C-alpha cells in the first residue's frame, strides 16, 4: 500500500447521473474522530446498501 490511512472522513455524495457523468461532486462533510481506521472495512468490502 502506498498510503497508510490515519483518519476517517465522512463524505456526501449524490447517486444521480446525467449523460453518464455524476451530476454533483463528492463533498467533504467532517472528520470522524469517533471512528478508527480499523473500524472501516476496505473499499469494496463494506456492507451492501439496502434495496427498497
């Protein structure tokens, strides 16, 4: 791994697409100082979203 994670950040994203591109950028919300890096699963290994 080239970068060792040290902090956990919360971000805001929108799933809306327009002509194959994201309509809105990813936005930083806040640092999650109550969550450690080991609490977060590796990218792609997290829980699946609930289907409605």
